[in-house]
C-alpha cells in the first residue's frame, strides 16, 4: 500500500541501519509499522521571555529556529521538528506512534543488591541482568523513562512466564528480535534459565525462615516472598530455597501466583530448571528431577550450561491500557523482564520522549514531532535518522467522515507547524 499509493514518501522498504559505514538509528519498514526519520529543521523551546505555554495563543517567539544534522535540546526542555517522510493516509487507516515499553508491574533484577522490583519503582539502581556475548551478565542501566498510558498486550509462555508490553516491543526469538505484534502462539522466546546474581545482606537462620515461609504459604497467610530473601548472598539463598521446597512433592509447591513467581525467579538465580502452572490466582512451581536431586543433596545451586532456553508462547491477549516504562542498557540493549529477554527503543532509553498525534484517515502532510528531554542533561537528536515507530490500523470499511472531509487545519502541512486554533 505504501509503495503503490504514495502513502509514505520517500518510502524505505527495509530497515536502514548504516550509511557509508556509519551506524545510524534505524529507519524504514520494521517488523511492525514504519520507523520515521527526523528532518534537519528544528524549533528549540526557550523561556527567555518568561512566556506561558498557551495552546490557544502560542507565542512563536518562544522558539529558536535551528537547521543542522544534530540538534541539542536543553535539559528538561523540548524541541519541535518534522518528519522527512510525507504521509498520505488512506480513508480506512488510522496511524499512531507508540514507544516500546513494558507495564509498571514488570519485574526487573537489581544485579548489585539482589532486589527484584517492579520497573516502575526502579529508582537509583545502576545494574541489571542482561544477555551478552558471553551469556547472562551484569549490565549498566544509564536511564529510566516513564511513557504514560499506552495500549498493551499480555503474552504467556509454556513454562509459565508472562509479560505485558506495547505491541511493538521486541522480544528475542530464534530468528532475532521480533515485535510482540508480530509474534504468534507457538513462537519461541528467550527465557533465562540462569541469572547468578545475588545480594550481600545475610539472612538470620535461612533454613528456619524457609520453613516458616513455607508454612505461611500453605496456610494462605503470606502472598509473596519477603524482600530480604532477594538481597541475600548465594549460600543463604540456597539454604532458604532448599528449606521452602519439599523435594518429595511430585505435584510441586502450590501458593499465590505472586509467591510462585518469586520462587521461580530465585530458582533461576540458583540455576534450578523449573516451570510454573497457573491456576487462577494460584500457581504451582514444578522442579525438574535433576533440580530436586541437587536440592536434596544440599548444594548451593547449579552451574547452568546455557543462559537461556527457548520457551513457547501459549497465549497472547489484549490487556487494555496501562502506564508503561523503559530503561536504557547501553551496549547489550536488552534486559530481563519477568524472566524473558526484551529489547527497547533508542531514544526512549535515553529519557527522550517523542510525542506524535494520531494520523487520521485521509490526513496528509509532514508530521510535526515533539522531542521532550526528560533528563537533567543536554540531549542530541540526529537528523535524517530514525526517531520513532508508527503503526497502522486498517478498518474493515472506510470511515464515515475523514480528516479531509472536515477540512482539518493541519491538512497538507509542510515544515514544522506550530499549534493552531
């Protein structure tokens, strides 16, 4: 459609990642949607006139015009730009821009303290678990960003792992990084089977604590594993885990889904292979025979031969809308999210938020982009490189009234366009 009907001009049918040997922020047709480019025309916000930002009466003097290959946005400020591409949206298509993010309850490992916390509460943690060339490793986290409320989808795997994310968030598969929207039931994802990162705060009597927690889980008076357990050294964690898991249980340990997810994560740290069976609000943790043998022998865990295993998707379902978040992991550009290996987007990982309004049916023009620098440092935007991904929704039939029918005030816009009333 884009090539035949001039929907995107200029149109790039593939992904462009380099030019004359220079690495670029990729642009062009992606696994789901299209990665748009930013032109070299910018309007940088400045408040030297102490103006009020009023969308009904916007003062153009609040911007400084700039043209160049690299735009520097001041800390906690923003700039306007336009896309290289000129869009012509068909009457039966709606286009929106989405960041690549996961929901706030997605849990991420602090690889220094051992804490296992929701990404929304990431705080000042500096390293997390990520997949590198040599296997699972501690990787530096350089930025954290909240991206507001977005539509999200939940996928669940055969081994019981589950993540909720935006449609274009990439997951690692045997064929490379693939956006959630391009995944199907039966596809395989990379799941961690070993993440040997531990805390440094000793547990008092770990075996006794394990037996107490087991009794509380069985009685239904405890819904999650105490935070102190996650921060324990390897030896203490292994002793706690051995005490809480009765190796004679052929049916596994039954508890709340949250507690079982906690134990599944601890088992991954210790290198014990296992899987989760979800049963409503409860779940069961099933351990492989080899893991039960090692537990019975009182070892401190196992050295896994591989860092990941391929885990098959069993469900993908809409989860409505939710606040979403992202972290930047330089170099490896991935992290473990609820035990699955996920990627994230370049500018979002640096605290730069790209705001784009939906492209309505039969709208055409250059897209005006807003770059919000949420970081306390100056931020770079590169012209003629990828800045955001747009996705397209095709309706079964054309809309009754299009943007063109209404005579919208932004129809046919060219260049960077300021707010109109």
